[in-house]
C-alpha cells in the first residue's frame, strides 16, 4: 500500500512540475501569440492532476492509510493529513470547471500584462470578474457554512479569518499612521544620494552577485526577468526566480532580487527526507513571505548589510563610490507614501496590503463590484497614503496576483512582516546578527533559518514553526517595536 502511494505521489509531483515549467514559460518568454495554446496545455495538465487527486483509487488509498495512521511514519502521516484536506477542497468542483478555471487564469496573465501596458482596466475587468466568481463558486461548493472570504483566507494561512485579520490590521493601522505623521513632520530627502541611472546589464550582473552573497545556490536555481517578480519551484534542485529592472530606479531590482532570493533559499533548503513528498513546500504563504521579507527588509535594508556588501556592490554600481553605508541605509529607508506596493518603504507597506485586503473582502461581500475597482482603489490610496494614482498601471493593475487567481493571498505579506520581526527577535538572542552582516557571513543566517524553519517544509504547521522558533504564537508587537525603533533613529 505504501509503495502504491509513493508511485501516485511521484506521478502527482511530476504533473505539478510540468505545470510549473509551463507557468514559468508563460510568465517569462512566451510570445503573445502563444498564450492561447499554452493556456490550453495548462488546462489539460491541471485536469490530469485533478483526475489523479479525485480518482476513486487515490481517495481509497489515502483513506486506508488514514485508518492505519498509527503504523505510518511522521512524514507519510502528515502527507495523508494534507491530502485529505486537498481532496475535500477539490473533489466538489466539477472537472470541466476545474479545467476551465486553470485555462482562464493562464490566459488572464496575458490579458493583465497587455491591460497594464495600455493602462486599460476595462479590458481586464471581464476576465477578473470571472476569476472572482469562480473563487466564490468553488468555496460555495465546499458548503462549510462559514464566510466565503474567511474560508479563502484559511486556505493560505491556516486559522486566519476576517475577524482576526480585521483586528490585526486595525492594530497595525493604529500604530503605523501616527508614526507616519511624526515622520511627515520631520521630512528629509535622503534619496538624492542614490538618485542615478544604472543600465540593465549592470543591474543583471549585480542581481546574480547579490543572490550568491545571500546564499542562493545558482547551480540549483536561475534568475530571469518578468513583468512582476516571482519565485517558482520545479523542485528543491530547480528553483526559478525573476526580477525586473528600471534604469532610473537602480535599487528596485536589488530588493526584488533579494526578496525572491529569500523565497528561493527557503525552497532550496527543505530536507532531503521530504524532497519527493508533497511536504516539499513552504509551511504557509505567511511563513514563506516571512522569509522573503526577512531577507529583503531586515537584512537588505539594514545598515550592517551595506557595511558588508558595499565594496562588492561598487564593482557593479560604480555610482556608489564615495557614498557611505550610512547614506545608503537612510536613502533606501526614506519614508515616502508611494503608489507602487513593491517600491514601498517598510513603514507604509502594510497600508498597501490593507487596501487590497479591504477590496477583496468588499468584492466577496457584494459591497464592491469589479468594474468599479479603479475608483475604489484611488479613494483608498488617498485615504491611507495620501497619494492618487492617475493611471491604471500605477493603481489597480500594478499587481499580477489577481490574474493568477491568488485571491486572499495579499494578507500573507503583512503576516510575513510580523513573523519576520518575531524571528529576528529570537535570532538576536542566539548570535550577534549585526556583526554577522557587517562581516558578510550570511551563511550563518541561512544555516539558522534552514535549521529552524526551512528544513521542515510542510511537515510542521505555521503555528508549530513560529511557536517552536519564538516560544509563542503570532505577535505583532515585535514588528511594531522594530518599525518604531528603526524609523525614529533614522528621523531623529
């Protein structure tokens, strides 16, 4: 029985790996004329994965293993637990709808990209409406009796719902907004120090170097370019990252590369013991984002990191010669409410996430309609950040997530910020993090994260991981303290 189970898991993982490769091709190099065929290929393979997961043979096999779970090893027991959850979610969806939705989200990414290029939300609205409707319908099929959006949130972060996130975001808002006002009354222009152009080739070379520096294994990974940075895993030995380059914003690619590198390092350092199981993935999207946000912000935006890395950076960005690590630190941490989430400073970043969370919640409740999103988006940007998007590309069309069907994903970024500050608090008790960064010994940080978080994959739940690492559940006080201490020092 175990042997048959392993055969089925291998088959399932091979299909999922092929889907990942098609998705990579779709988002990095497929010509516009190829979107239709590739969408159909993704739909066909998605149906194969669906048919395997919902087949009587596979369900019977999983149920038999569940009955005999006391005889199973820890890894297989956890696989069975997660598969039962997956089967319950998927088997209620009619196969033709599952395939249609897979094709739709593959096609939607091309529609989104074109709409973003032309600042034309109206051309994207119909397909976005279908994506939201499919998500609602699929949750209704599950008949949980719970709020539809809460069920979706729980899919991304176990135990999360509207009530918890409303309290969570309210707490962040109550702390961040007053601090933002303090800083606004003490404005500085630190960024002029890094206001220079860097051509794409220089940025590409630095991206490769900085990935090696932070510990991403380029023999088991690759970096390419896409409209929106992302990480995609074929296996722990084939992890693919993308970034994007703006010649007039040379630090943009640095932070998107470090962010995706954090995701990639997590995937590459999952234990060999679970490499060929369904556990070879992040514990949750919140834990995954904690790793990318940890590398991007807590490491990459620290002064100590730039003390250690500045000499190497100057080889690729000679414009940095004559600029101190302290000047770079202040420039990359200047607080300035902005239109684009991925370019936002740490302090205002969570306000961007709140906007997306409130919009998704409003669409699910019926308060908002998809066709009205540009105006809703604009009003929320003015309310929370005091800036107004003039174009769809700098407003409602800036993120790829909805076109991929990632509804309910955005809160993971804010949860990741909170987890990352908790992780830092524990890490600092065990060794001198600042000293390690100044000496460029980032292997110490990677080893610690791999030992305490990465190696487990999905073997442990997000709650188990964060409690094991920090001794408590999720707690936003460390993130709030981190922001206050950091920005009050920068702005005196």
